[in-house]
C-alpha cells in the first residue's frame, strides 16, 4: 500500500512540475525538424498523398484518416517542404493539421497543454488562439471544443502582418 502511494505521489509531482508542451510539437511531430522517414516510422504509410507545387517548389501532403489516423483524430494532414536558411528541404515537415474527434481537445485541454495563447480573436464567429511558438487553434462557434489545430514553425509577433514573398 505504501509503495502504491509513493508511486502515485511521484507521478503526481512529476506531472505537476512538467513544463507545458512546446506549441510547435505534438505526437512526436515538430515542424522544421521531423522528416518523412520519422513520420512513416511513427504513423506508417499515409491514407493518401498529393504533390502540390507551392511558391515554385515541389511539396508533398500526406493525409492520415479513418483507421490510419492517430487515436482521437478524424484526420492528420502533414505538409512537407520547408525553405530554410540552409536551403529547401523537401522531406521536412513545414506544417501539420489535426482534426480531432469531438471532445478530444477542449478549450481547457488547450490551456493545460499549451498555456495561455499569445493572441486570441475570432474569425467570423469562431474563436481562434494563436501561439507564436507555432500553433493556431480554431474552436467551435461556442468556443468549447477545438476543431482544428495547425502546427507550424515559430511565428514571431507581427509575422501575420508581413507581406509574403511573390511566387517564383
């Protein structure tokens, strides 16, 4: 009995002292770092793929849905192809999107997992949270359930106001 209590206390203390997750990471996926090989190792082959051209670069989009989606998700969409300081990296995650099953990510879950957002607002009637670390969360119109989570590389304050470079 004492051993069980000690384990419970150790787990509780560890969880209470753990820092909030980095906004730009979920399920082992980190935009700007994780490669296609790592995604395949973690989640297997995608349900479907497309190869859109973006800003003159060949990119890939992998979609995991249905039985191939991670637990708790309707769909996971992973976008590859990142223009970094060192050049273009076609096999690195640029961004990924989670579309959770209803109730998986509540507003409270988002606060507990990623902390207070850097900016809050609305797009139409939909509440939106922005984390400069690289997370954008769209909620249902009531603001209770997260419907879409978009993970990107960090977005410094004011980045949303800067003009995008013209396509090549």
